[in-house]
């Protein structure tokens, strides 16, 4: 009779774990402000790897024409923004700490005259990829940007206007025949 042998295989689930992104910051943005960091406290971990190869940052809800997600290339990580889809893609192999730093540096700004006209908030989603192919994509984490509403300027008595609008072309409030925008 042939000898028999037993083989035990142990699978370590942590060896195939997906990266994890933790976000949740809420910040405020005013009209035509300089770019503001979206989530400077965001964290990224991966129990089974030391590097990441890609990340996406998306204006998931509330995108308005003129919204921008910006990033400065660093540590071998480059980026490109697609304004039509509201997606900033970062790519290049770098350490988790370097990607975390890069993601924390992502800023939001809007060139729209009134970025709150269609939505007073923007939901920003974050996802990273460790490039392993198995469980390579992280969870999708979210942050919120609250957009400050824009009010037309008040008109002062004793001056005049020609069409009853403010300097942005919006209907002026409190218009009288002796008023202008200030």
C-alpha cells in the first residue's frame, strides 16, 4: 500500500486585505476663494502592503461647472483632473505615507461666480488602489464641502441704477429709483 501524507494549508486573510481609507471632514468654502484642503485628516492603511499605485478623488454629488479638485505632483505621484466627470486621478507607485500626504493636499476651489447656485454642498469620495489585483481597491470614503451662499449686495438710497441688477447681473434687492449697487 502507498504511504499517505497530510498537508495543511493555512490562508492568512490579512494577506489579501484591501486598503482602507478613513475620511469624514466637513469644511466650508466661500465664493472665489483660494483652494481649500478637502480633508487634511484623511488616513490610509493597508495591512498587507507598503505601497499604493493609484487613487481617485471624485466630486460625487453637487458638482457645478467651474468646480476644481487640484493637486501638486509629489513623491513620484502625478495627477490629472477631468472637469466633465469631476474626477481627480492620482497615479504612480509610492508608499502609503506618501499617498496619504498627497491625498491630504488635494484642494477644492470653484471658478463659478456663484458655486452654491445648484448645490450648497459637495460630497467628495476617496478610493485608493494597491495594485495587487486581489482586493486591491479600498472602501469609498467621503468628505463634505459646504458652499457659502452668495447674496446680492444691498442697494443704498441716494444713488441710481439703470437696470435694477447687482454687479453680477442678479436682480438686486431693495431696488428703488434712487439706488445703485455698492
